[in-house]
C-alpha cells in the first residue's frame, strides 16, 4: 500500500483488543525512532477500520523490527521478524503465516496451520509446517537459498512502505 489513511503511534499494540498501549503523538514516536527506542505503528487503509492492516514494532535498540498483517476479522495472518544485522540494514530472519478454517475462528488459537520459515544470512532456511487438522509437523532444511530479497534498509521515520510489504519470497 502506497499511502495510509490513518496511522497510530504507540508504545506497544494490544493484538487482542486491537488498541494502542500508551498512544504517542507523532513527534514522540519520531523522537523514539531517532533514539532507537521501541515504539509501534498501526497502519490503516481506512480511517473507519476497526483493525489495522499492518502493525510495525520498531525496536532498533535491540536491532529488531516486527511486522504483523491482519485479515478482515482482525486475526494475525502473517508475521515478519527482521534483525538489523549490520547498521542500516534489516534481514528477514523469521516469518510465520497462519491459516484459519473459516471466518469464525479465533485469532492464533483458532489457526489450523502454521507455516514458519527461519532464514540465516548465509542461505540456510528451516521451514516448519504444523497442521493441526492432520496433526502433523514437518520440518524441511534447505541450503543455498537466495536470501538477497530478504534485506531491507532500516526505514527512516515515516517511511513504512517497504517494511510493510506483504509480497516477499514470491508469495
């Protein structure tokens, strides 16, 4: 998404209530960004939406940026965890995708499938698929994975477009 109709800054995002915890005004969030202190950003494509499209958790003091995507029912459906491996560069080290059986399923606890991939900068990836319906768990290790598309510039304050991208890994 190129532009957001509503942006909410806060210390943390309450994923159950879909509410900010300790809401910040933009100058406070900007100051925290510059000081590399933790803050969260909720991005809404509609100012009337009850649930954000994306929540970013930026904690550069700990070299971390998390990205959560939600469906129209407010359930987490995709999560990216980035690590600032070198100054100014984030690496996507962990992604989790949740599948729900229907519109009525609860968030996370109602997911019937979890696909998780953990990446390393040297091209090693471990994919784990947990299927709660089939009651199976499968782990696949890969080497020689092209990780060139898993890098991001550490964003300047307010420049969320690239970090908030859904489409990674050709999915």
